[in-house]
């Protein structure tokens, strides 16, 4: 009987080991299947997310490019207008300088004429005094 118990014990142990090995293999296969499914879903989500980010980036780039082009056009317009204003100011400055020179010339002529009038007046007074 002792031998029977030992043989049965060994059979039971061998059966348990075989069953454990089968369960381990089944769980490993199941875990591998779940991991593969999760990786497939994560990959699909990643691809979808990447595609959406790409669309958003393209749209943003297009809008930003349009804003920059609009800004550059306005900047060029303002620069052109500023150049025109500076050219006008330069013209006004030159005309003002010419007017100042003309005014100075007329002032000098007036001083000469005034001096001559003073001289003529003095001569007239002398003649009037001589006549009287």
C-alpha cells in the first residue's frame, strides 16, 4: 500500500505539474494576445492622433503664413508711406532753407535801402537848412 500511495502521489504531482505548465502556457499566450491587441489599439490611436496633429499643424501654418504675409504687406505699405513723408519733409526743409536765404537777402537789401534813405534824409535836411 505504501508503494501505491507513493506512485499515486507521483502521478498526482506529475498531473499537477502538467496542468500548471498548461495553465502557465495558456496564460502566457493569453497575456501575449492581450498585449498585442493593446499595442495595436495604441498604435491606431497614435496614428489617428498624429494625423489630426498634422492637420491642425498644416491649418495653423497656413493661417500663420497668411497673417505674416498680411503683416509684411502692411509693413511695406507703411514703409513706403514713411519714405514719402520723409521725402516731403526733406523738400519742405529745402524750401524753408531757400526762403530763409531769400528773407536774409531781402533783409540785407532793406538795411542797405534804409541806410540810403537815412543818407538821403540827412541830405534833404541839410538842403532844407541851407535854404532857410
